[in-house]
C-alpha cells in the first residue's frame, strides 16, 4: 500500500468545514437505488427471453447481473464508511472495478454471439 494513499485516509490535522448541498445524499441514494432496480429488471427480462432469442441475450443478462452486483458493492462500501471499518472499505475498494470489467466482458461476448440477421 502506498504511503500517499494511506495519508489520504488519515484524518486531517486542520479542521476544515464543508457544507454539502441538501440534494447530495438523496440524489446519490436515489440514483444507486434506481440503477440497481433497472439492472435487476434488465437481468430478469434477459434471462426470461434468453430461450427465445439465443445465447447473446443470456450474455447480456450476465452483464446486467454484474452491474447489479456493482451497485450492491457501493452499498457495502457505504456501510464500511458508516461503520468506519477501514479494512472492510479497503477490501471492497480493492475489487471496485471487477464487476464493471466482468460486465464489459459479458457484453462483448453477447455481441460476439449475435447471429446474422439474415
């Protein structure tokens, strides 16, 4: 772990004041919740239609599930910050982009598996 990154995690010696906008917390929580619901709907609809539309739909559904897990990872990260558990937060941050990368790989496979429209 780099000393510079660990220095960022330490509390400041100088007290700084910051007033967050009133819309900040509801907007963040609302967008994460809405994103998780939309990805859940996409995953359920994709798996339901995978038999009719083929393997590419199944891969797109796997990508939707990966993005749903990506949103849930934000929730776990928030719990780590609320509990002030630095080990939990760093563990989650270590795998932060894993589900986004996995979703991208599944999407690529979905496009590869698309059949010719003719």
